[in-house]
C-alpha cells in the first residue's frame, strides 16, 4: 500500500484567503406577517443549473497539511433558493375546491348524492341497471363519508382554532442538546484556530490548531508550521474572524507535534477538554474540526476504525519522518485539517489529526483528498510532548539504544549488523545492550503489541517516556527470547 506526501514545503505559493466566517447571531423577533391577498401567478424556476463548488509503509503516509497556498479566487458560492425563485408559491386555494370544466365554478368540496330517477321513463332491467344501482350506492356512501369527514374536521377546527402545526417564530427556541454533533461543534469551534504559516522565502500553507491552555498556547502539527519556524510569520484566526500573531515555542519532528504561543492572547480563552486516548475503542464516534483546503471551521464525523495503527509520515521537506501509533478514523480529513482536534462524542480531544492514506493525486490536482483513512496522534502522547516543549522548547524521545531497519519483510524490527554511518547497531552500555540484545536479533513484540516492522516498533516506543520499563520479545537463531528494557532518552531532533 503506497502513500503520497501531501505537504507543500519547498514549493513557493501565494496565500489562499481562508479567514473563517464570523458566525452571525440568531435573528431576533418573528417574521412579518403577510396580509391575505389574491396570489400572484407562480414564478417559473430558473432552468439554469446551479454550479456547486465544488501505516506503516516503505514510503511515508501523506501529511494532511499544510494545504498549499495557491493563487485564485474563493470558491463560487451556492445559489440560494430565493435567488433561483424555487420553489414556486402554492396556489391560494386548493384546486380540488373547485369543479367544472373551466375550474371557475365555486361548488362544494363534496357534492350531493346523484339522483336515481331518470327523466326518460322506466327502462328494461338488466346488468346495466345493476351496475347503475351499485354505482349509485357507492356515490351515496362516498357522499355520506365525505360529508361526515368534513363535518368532523370543521368541528375540530372550530374547537381548536386551527389544525396547522407551526414551528417557533424565534430561532433561538431551537436548542441543540450538548451530546449532539451540533452541540459538540458549537462548544468546540470557538477554541479551534486556522493557522497560516508563511516562510521568509514565500513557502507556507494553511493548517489547524486548538487552544491548549489559558496562557495562549496552541497545539498543532510540526509540519503545519515547519516552513515558518525559523524566519517566517505565523497567524492564528479564530472562528469569530479575529486574527492573532503567534510564535513557535517548540516543535518535535519525530512526533509531528508543535506548540505555538499567541503574542497578545485575548482574555477568556477556553482550552478544549482533553480525553484519554488509551480508553478509546474501535467504533467510538469521532468529530474532526479543521480547515480542509482552506475552508475554515469545517466539521466532519465518523468513527474510530482502528487503533495502534503504525504510521510514518513526512512533511515533504526531505527531513526525518515522524512515527506514530495512530488512531485511525473514517471522519473526512483533508489537507488543511492537520493539527486540528479529533473529538469524541463528549467533545473531548482524543487525537491530533495528522496524516491520511491516499490513492494519489489525479492529473492537474496538486493534492490528494480523503478516502476515509485518516490518522491522528493519540492525545496522551501529544500532551506529554506539548508539556516538554513548553518547559524546555525541545523534545525528548525514549529510546532502546539500538538501530532497526525499516524493511517490512523481516517479520519484525530487525537489528542490522551496522547502524547509521557505520556506527554500532546496538549502542554500547545502552538499554538494549544492557538487556542482552545483539545485532541480527528481530524484535517481534513490544509488551503485548505485535511488532511487524521498524516503524511499528518506533511508534510503540514513542508512546512511552524515558525510564519506563518494557518487555521485548525477539528471535535469535530461530529461538524466541524475552528481555526487560529500561528506556533511555534522546534530546532534540539532531
């Protein structure tokens, strides 16, 4: 299964307007009443058609953002129903209230029973007469039934005033329960920001982030802000349209996590509640919020479709990949969603949307889109990283002190004969060395998790902290053995 990088670092681009719309307050008061009058002829709708706007692998999975800034105009708007003159107004009086060839006669809704006497005198009895009698009886029964129904409806209308059921005149009376998607989105949206990161050389793009604390820290992906981290400009725009300058506090390339700080944070910031990603179950509902393709404040829904999914993703800069033991979701995630929150049904953050699996770009299409395979960094891991970045500005990684191959065909994470640059594959006096591991060993389990490749092992190690004790299962010369390893640490992204 191949993946395609969707980042745009390294490509000069212009900024796409992506300022999120300011939500309008609910209209006050009730609509004006229209006096009864003879209706105007129904307008014919405009016939013109309305144009609508539109794991681990040997290669990294596609980072969902930054969405490349491309020149152009905002997407075309949708034509409203009022502009299209559709639907046409109903006729003033139901057509069945009239009868006659020209519809002009104003007769009763139900007619009197048909007369049974013929002015031409008696006729010979036969089947025709029998049919006439049956037909007449049916007319009489229909007339009586209709009359009774009309009389009952008329009495009911008189007693109750009207049988019409109308919606509330005040839209504010329409409330969304807190547990609904609309309720969760309404509460979360004010704490989600659209991030615009522009490097000094014109590189940049759009991504998403969310309020982490009341001091103005914003949590997002590293690949969202990588182009502007050293010498660039970063802004964060809230759902009410207010924009704030921000600076990069710290970023972890391996985790694909970054922390921003608003330079002049507004008062009353509401951090999103953080959930427990360890307790997430396959089938749980998910809600993703972000700015796919620059469309800020977009809400999509789905479920957790898998857990502990090993994913290696790149940011398109040719640097080190990031590895995660990801939450997989089928909620629609596209370029621009990166760094945004993945929420549970209560509105708590359970992950940071980071990458997607894609079938690849089509001809003339700069970036691929969602096929229902999105991946999020578990929030428990992201929180540990964020706290470290806020404290020191640099990441700390847990390590076993051994190099492993990225080849998927080894049946696990294989320790090669030599490490990177000719160094020893097992660091002397490192955690793996002290536990008895050697070059040529193939690690097949990390605690109770099956390890099928190097990226899977790295993703599992990085869900822990330095100092944690873990059990490794490995194969050597056809035999299986186990070892307890105390994880070491590596500081920085060097």
